[in-house]
C-alpha cells in the first residue's frame, strides 16, 4: 500500500486516475492536510517538519509500505522523515527535477512562491555537480484562482505564462496542481510535470518495500496484498 500526503484534496482524483491507468493493482491511501502548506508558506517548511513526520509515521504504522509527498513546498522535510517512519518517503517532484537537471537552461514556473527555492535546490542536487542555469517565474494571482475553485482559470493562467517563456531548454511546472496546464500550452519547449513520474517512482518503492509476496495471487486467485 502506498500512502500519499497531500496539501489539497484536488490531488486525490488526479493520483487515483494515474493509478488506475498505470498501476491498477496498487492500493492508495490519501492523507490530506491543507494546514501544512498554509503554515509552511507563512513560517517556512521547517516549521511543519515535526507535524509532517508525525503524519508519515502514522501512515507507516497503519501499513503503508511507502509514502509519497505530493506537495513540493514540504517535500524536503517529508523525505527527512523516512528514518523515523522506517519506510521509503519520496517527494513527487524528484524524478521531474532529475530530468530537468540534465538540461542547461531550466525555467521553474510556480504559483506559490514558497515552492520556487525547494524546487531549484532539488534540481541543483540532482545535477550532481553540474551547473544548470536556473530561472524562476511566479505566476502572479494564479493561486488565488486555485483557492477559489477556478481550475480552468488557474490552468489557463499557468499555460499562458509558460507560453511566454524564452531562452530555456525545458520548463518545470513546480507544483503537482499545475500538471494539467502542460496540455494547454502552445510552446515548443518540453514542459515537465511531477505527478506521473512521481507516482511511478513511489509505486516501485512500495513494491520493493512490500517484498516479493506483494501482488502474488492468493489461493483463491485474487491479488495478494503482500506483507
């Protein structure tokens, strides 16, 4: 079983749909804690580190074989909670940032300012000594549309901002909530988003942690749940 730590309920159907398409046998447990992002935006990610660690430890105690944090702002402190939890803890944007780190000129686009530096730091980490040229773009006022439930307005604002990007080799959509904007862009640049590669990595981690019995058919022919 894979637990997902979200800071917005809108991520639940997104990851359920990705699971149904790519990992149909994977049980998911969604943990939504909107307060964590609000506090991290106000006081910084370290201010919620203990609370994040408690949520992750609780998920592990409830049977999660791995935990995926879908919020880029708190992804770093979530990863740091792995030792205490005793299960793999992944941040959803790491595979995306690893792909971006292979390019020379990277534009990081976000709608929440607190996401920009954690994303840039992760790309630098994944560059492993290389020095990609990073620039950041905050889509002003888009987050207010998201909070108001105007999903189309939010995604259109992100797509419009991406279409204005020049002098870049790749565009990174720094938040999982922005992923669907990629399909609305007209740019010829590669536009990377985090949910699909992040879930793929977490599904692999959960399967490895569960051991070889995971997914093995039971005596009645139904899929096994593993240890």
